[in-house]
């Protein structure tokens, strides 16, 4: 059974992530090139997470990551994957910017230690985007989503991955 039906779109999402990360990294090193605050101002300040207990942090991070991933899936399905590509790029760009800015004050080991708990979250986001595109592609090509069970399984696994990532971020990456 072929699990990755649209492997070229999966490769496109991974490539988009890598390109976004690299661009974010290099743009953050010379902050005069891009004079934009990458953190959204409508959300609570990221430093507020440090003042929460670990479980509250876990809930906040998990809810945020699942919300972004669900939007990536739903809007990706309605946009034939375009929205998924944009969200994956923006997430990578922001993370790359944070890593690039951190190189001025943290060692490589500290950056890797802080970045590793985010790695599963990246996979989860890409799987959600892949499922959104795949469902829309199946529907437009075949007027049915014959592999709906497979996509539900993928989304459940990706959700579990995102929850594990939120747990790692809350209890390992951000220490009280």
C-alpha cells in the first residue's frame, strides 16, 4: 500500500520549510534588511510562557500548534495546498529568524538543545498540510476522497506528534 500518494507535494513542503528557515536565519543576522517584528502582537507576549507552570505552558503551546496545524489542513484543502505552503514557509521563517538572532548570544549547543523539542512539531505541521492538499487533490481529480481513512490516520498521528512536541517544549525546552 502506498502511504505517500503525492510525494512531490510532500517534498515541496519539506523544501519550502528548509528555504523558509534558511531565509529567516540569514535575514535575522542583518536585521537592517528586514525591519519587521516576527512575533505577532495580538497574542500574549512569548515571555509570558516562562511565568506559567509547566502544565499551563503545555496547554498553551499544544492549543497554539494544533490551531495552526488545523488551519493549515482546512485552508490547505480549500486552496489546493497553497495556504499550507504559505503557513509552512512562515513557520520556518520565524524559527529561522529566532535561531539566527540567537546565534549572537547563545552557543550552538544551547541553540540545538532549545530547537530539538520543536522538531516533531515541524513534522506534524507538514503532515497536516500534506493531508489538506491530498484531500483537495483527490476530490478535484476523482470527485471523491477515497483515502479518507488514511488521511484521518495521518492527522491523528500528526496530532499526537504535536502533543508530544508541546510536552517536550513545556517540560524540557522551557524550564521554570
